[in-house]
């Protein structure tokens, strides 16, 4: 190691409290306990030292921003893609489509953006943040789901009932599934009545988590999340597609990934039978097909 | 039972790097700042003291919002960085490091300010009259006499950075290996209904935070006893 690196390594080796004080301590201070080399802390320290000057930029990396309804389906697709492209490093970040879209327009380093609603990639395209046209990949659905009640016996009209305390939906302002939930409640004519019961999640996965934990009596969540094994133990009520605008999902390659072969390869992978089968298993209809 | 996954280790690495860098940078910034603050009272000093304490009362979202605007590709700092061929700082490790330094500033400055005020100027003046230079005075007089303050400042800064959430979420997003720190990963685990993962990391942070405060109180007590 060079002199400077050795010095920094030495600094990093010292317990945190000593970083600024070259003077000697007489009493061995308490924090040493935390850093005593048990297997865990030794490993921590090794990782820390290695990482201190590790370069953060990676050559073969693909960062995907994805709508939260893909949280479980996309994991499987990424795993399948990784089997074919073992040397690629894929990172997926989930959030509401509106939030991911805002992040992209503020310079977030995402190569691919899977949006639950095509309008967000279209806006990004209009602002010049994309390298391709938005490509539809699926159509989503919303369901009523509960861990407390039998949701399959419920309809939207039942949400005004006295046994419903809280209804979890995603934030309509930036989460497409929340907006569709709002439209469905409006179509059922109960939007005003349920106002005091609504709890707003940052994205649809959080809405599902609220319902799963029982904190919300019911949730209006994505079908793709209700199909996740942990939630699939409870039945759901599929909200008729006629009650809301379609959830036309689309992906787009961002401007920064214009020459990113991995991004294009992953995008192509979405049209393979492997990916389609996973999407179908999670309740997504293929793009363009009418859903009823 | 306590098996951490690669995602967890990655977040631990990012978090420790962030905490370590923040602590080191802040001790360099906070020491002269606290010294100046403790060397008298003037409207300028009071104003600076208020500015330093701002992160204590401001919602992290305010800081996160402003930083996103300023450090992002269309902000003054972001644009300047891009003009000289560097990347803007939004959604990057550099960005959350800047955010952490600002957000933890009071936790570094206030213990040092307290320690320097308690010390007074006399020991330094005596050393000066005996011919000690500025650096010599700092390392042989001030530092040994206020080491308790330094320990408290460093520990609190480290711990507060560890507990940071809002600023990082707004400014950094949740990019694995880059800006996904432990607190953000716990949030993410919860959203993915991976409660086991959330439990493990939460317990880890709980224990670590307890030990940190234990250290802080041990040293603040010692500092008090020393004064008596």
C-alpha cells in the first residue's frame, strides 16, 4: 500500500471515536466492545476497508426503475434474465411510477423505466429524457383485498359498511394504481362517503403491506401483488375493468442508457415466453388485449 | 437465525462508508466552527449558531427538497459540476454524503462548542505565553482537555448519520450499493413484506444505537467529573 492509503487504512482501523484525536487514551474506551473481532464485525471491517476506496461506477451494470406492482413479478424475470446473462449486474429500484418518473427527470441513474401507466414514460419522452418510444408490456388490474375479511365476498359498494375502518389505496397523485382506485370508487358512487376511511400509501406495494398487516381493513391493490404467495392465502375481489381507465403499463429506455446493450437486452427479454409466463402468473394481461 | 443476505451486507457497507466519511468530514468542519462560536458572542455568531442548529428543527424533507434542487442536474451546484465534466450529485453517494454532512452538522458542532466553552481560553493563553504555536496549542492543550467533547461529537455524528432516513430517501432514492442505506433498506423490506429482513436490520440498528448512546453518556459523565 502506498503511504496515503496505509494511513487511511490505519485511520479506518481505529475505533471511530479516535479519528480526530492523535493523542493517546489512557482508559480503553467502551466502544472497543462493538469492534471486537467477532466473525460479524471482522467481516464488517474487512468490507469497510475494501469499500472505502472502491470505485462506485460499474462497467456492466443495469439499473431498473420499476413500478411497485412489479415488485414480485420482476424479481423472477430478473432472475431468469441473469441466468442467461450471468456477468451482468442488475439493480432494481421500486416505487410509484410518478415518483420514479420525477427522479428520472431530476437525473436519477436509471437505465430502464417500467411504469404502471404509459402516461409517465410519454411525459418523459416529451421532455427528452428517453432513448426509445414507450413500449407497452402489460395491462394491470386492481382488486379488493383483505387479511381480515373475506374480500371475495365484498364489492366496492360494501366499503361504506360499518365493518370497514380503513381502506388503503396508493396516492392517486403519483401512483397509477391509486388513481385507478379513485376512479373505481367514484364510478361506484362512494368516493365522497369513504373519504374519512381512506389511508394513502406512497405506492401500491405499501398499500398492499398496509392491508396485509391488518392495519387497513381492506386495500385496493394490484392484482399482481394479490397473486404473491404471501397474499394469495387470502381471496380477492377483482374490480371490473369497466370501472376505471385501463392500467396500460409501458417501459422506456432512458436517455442515459442509449448505448447500454444490457438495457436493450433486458427490454427484449420482456417479450420472451419466459417473461410472458411470469407476467401471466402474476395476473398481468398481455399488452393491447382487452381485459374484462 | 441471524443470517444477513447480500442486499443487507451491501446496505451495511454503504451505511458504514457514509457514517465514516460524514464523521471525518464533520470533525474537520465542526472544530474550527465550534472554536469560533465559543470565542465570544456577537450577532454573527448567534446567527451562525442558529444556522448550525437548523437541521434539528427542520423536517428532513425540507433539506432533502432543497438539496435535490441545488445538487440536481438543473441546480446551480449540479450544473457547475457537469460543466467541469463531473456528474451532478442527485441520486448518488456523493449527494447523500453532502446531505449527511449538513444534516448532522449540529451533532458535531454542539458538543465541541460546549467543550470549548467549558474549557475557556485560559489554558490556550497560558500555552501561548509559554511560546506554543497555534497547532501545538491545539494538539497538546485543547485536544487533550476536550477529548470528551470530541468523542461525543464523533459518536453522535456517526449515530445520527446511521439513523438518517428522510434526506437520503429524497436525495438519494434507494439505489442498491449507492444510496440504499440500512434505514432505507428496512423501509424497502417492509414494503416488500419481508418482515424477517426488516426485523433483523432493525434489531441490529437498535442494539447499535443503544451502545452508541451508552458511550456518549459514559463520556459526558466523565467530562463532567473532570470539570469538578
